[in-house]
């Protein structure tokens, strides 16, 4: 029965542990990268030309409540593609360590999952309680970076466009939904139609657009996709009908309508044909 924990099993085979130092609150793991080649982050050319080495300090998930840092001696590769603008780039371990990242991928995955379930500031407070150093702004930057790395969602030939409020009466955006799957495919800044024009110029296969009555969306669709069919959604059709009924009623009926009361009708019948009051209704 063994009583020791082999940390090497928790790291990729391309990384070899050389030394472990631990204090009261922190653990430092000295490691060496053993990769033979690396892919350029821009042109994806596989390079075997090593340019140099340097030490990277990378934050990993805590071990037994202690902050854990990897001191990785990594290689710096030179891109073998002469047409590429990148001269040198840092070594990466797919699925564990990215270019110039200050934390491991599994650590970033944990922070992103926690932030989506709580909030950025709440995630930062929980991480600090776990001795995982981060801040609310760092969580936001990490989420934005992860979002920018995702491939653009594909949509069909029919989409729905509507505006929404990030903060009511202050900041608004535009959401685009695929009508076939009912899943959002894009969230754009603003609702003036400029960002919608840019998105439509990249998705000219769209044949029909369901939208609200905003003139900015109508002009944007007409300008970029003049042949696309524009459809008013059900809510705004009902709203148009109610407004048409209201305008018709207002034009036909007077603003003030006097409804006689029972007292007025009794006064009118209290006098007979000779102008005298009816004795039955007097007193």
C-alpha cells in the first residue's frame, strides 16, 4: 500500500516534474517541457526550429487548499513559414497550456464554469477563498477571450432580429436567432442597424428576416439584402392591429361622451305639457 501521491500522473506526458517546493500557502512545481515541435498560432505551420528557452510561471488548480504554480521551462520556436508575420512563439501543450497563458486550461475552464453559474465578482470571491488568485476584471477578460475563440455559429435562410437591453434605458443590443433551431446565433452591440449591416454582409444567404417595427432594422436589411423578405412578428402584428383600432375609434367618436344619469331623466319628466311640475315627483 503506497502513501505517496504521484503528481506526474496529473500532468501531460510532454511535461516532466523536476522539483516540488511547498510552503504554508503555496506549492511550486518545477517542470520541463519535452515537446519536439510546435504549431504556429497564426499560420498553423508545424515548426521544429527552437529559438530559445525561458521560464513561465503558470497558475494551476489548488492542491489541498494551497495555491499551486508551475514553473515551466518552455521552448520558444521560430516559425518556418517565411510568409508568416510571426517570428517566434511560445511552446504550447494542447488541452493543457496555451500560448502566453498565465494559467492552465483546466484552471481557466473551472473559472469560466463558476462565473457562468454565479457572476464574475462572485466567482472571484469564491476563487480567492480557494486560494486561486484572480479578480472580477480578469474573469471578464477570460470570458471575452473564450468567446472570441469560438467559431461563428451558422444559421439558416430564415432569421429573427430583435433588440434587448443590457441595462434598461442605457445600453441596448441586437440578438439574431435562427428560426429553424430557435437558438441565438449572434449578439451585436447597439440597435441602430450598423452592426446588423456588418453581420448581414457576411451572411448573404439569408432569404427572410422576422423583425420588429424598428426603422433602423428595416433600412439595414433593405440596404444589404434587398431581395430578402421582411416579416413582422406576431407580437407587433397584434400591436399594429390594436393601434389601428384605437385610431379608428378616436376618429369616429368624440373625446367626451356625456351619459345622462337617472336624476337628469327624472327632472325632464317632472314637468307636464303645460309646463307645470308633476305632483307625483314633487317634494
